[in-house]
C-alpha cells in the first residue's frame, strides 16, 4: 500500500446542491455515483480547456475530488466562480482524509484500488490507474508506463481532454448532458479529426524535464509538450502530447525521444 498524501489532496463539496452543481461542472456522471465507487473526470472552462483532472468519490451527501496538491487552490477558485447561485460549500480538505493505493487485478486492465480513510469510514474505490509499487515515485512511474496523465498547475488551461487521451480513459461521459465546456469537447469527439495524442516516451539520459517543456522535430519546429516526466535510472520517462505526424521525429533538449502508444490507444501514427 502506497501513502500518496504528500502529493495529492481533496476538494470537498457539501450542501443540498452539491451533486447538481458538480454534475454541471465536470465530465463525469456524478448523479450515478454511489457510495463505495469512484469516477474519473475533468473540469473544463467554457473553451474546453482543462482546469483540473480528478477522481471523485461520494460519502453520504458529500463529494470529494482527489487531484495533485498544486492544483487544488486553482480548482477551488475556478469552481467557486460558478457556485454563487448554488447551495454548495467548496473547500480544500486537508485533515480528514488519507489517500492510499494498492494493486488490484491484471496489469493489462490498468486497475487499482484507492483506499480513502476517515474516522469511522473505510472505502475502496476501483479505477484505471496503476500496478503495485512501494513509493510515490513508483506510483507516478506506473501512471506514465500506462499512459495515464496528471494535470498539475503548469498544465492548467493548456490542453483539451482529447490532447491527453481522456476519451480513452473513461473520463468523458458523452451521455450525461451539459457541463461547462461540454459543447467543445463533444464537437471534437464526434466531428473533429484528432491529429494529436498523448504518447509514452523514453529518453536515453536522466534529465529534469518539467511540464510544458517543448518537444521539437528534427527541423527544430515545436510539435508537442511534456505533460509528466521523471528520471528512471540513467533514463527519463515521460508523457508527451504530440502531433501524430511527429511520432518518429521527436526531440527534447536535443535528445531523441523513443515513443510508443499506450495500450488503450488504437491508432497507428
């Protein structure tokens, strides 16, 4: 079991309008979320740009959104702009919950358990994320190896859900109805031609890559951005959102990136 509380936190939504409000602000179907279950979702602005990527769970009438700590304040501010006419309280929950992860199921199903504890309550929430490892670093490595992105503060307002393959990861419910940014997201899914996807990359040296670093082609033209990265021994693992046409011609800091498609992505770039 991996303690993930150092890097992740929760937004808590309470009040009689909590479910209705959240339903209108995210891509997940909150109305069907029952106690003991977890959903993956995204909060967008009216232009369809990602403001937060989260896992949500319900405890009674309260809702919790788990996301990287550095984006909590931004997500709180963003949601509060839309909450003035709703009977909902939104706050950062820093004390009452603890977040852990452990392996569940076959690796090819990219499954895991989330265990979220508070006084007198234990819940296990299954969703598509990782294999078993012993450290937070290994947790993040597993996310990258499976092509599961995380959206920290540097990536806020930079990407649409389709740039990060979220349509393949169960984060977009196209049957739930309207939410902020939904029209843009739906139009891209059903009418757009996707020419950019999230790919898994390996570099031959251990580098300190940061989100939003540019990916260039051999002509030094920008073709994508780093989303997540970490050093792994004498190599670097990363997730990059990239023009499909640059799949075999991508460089970061002058080094070639060996790219592969996530198992869930059914395209041949």
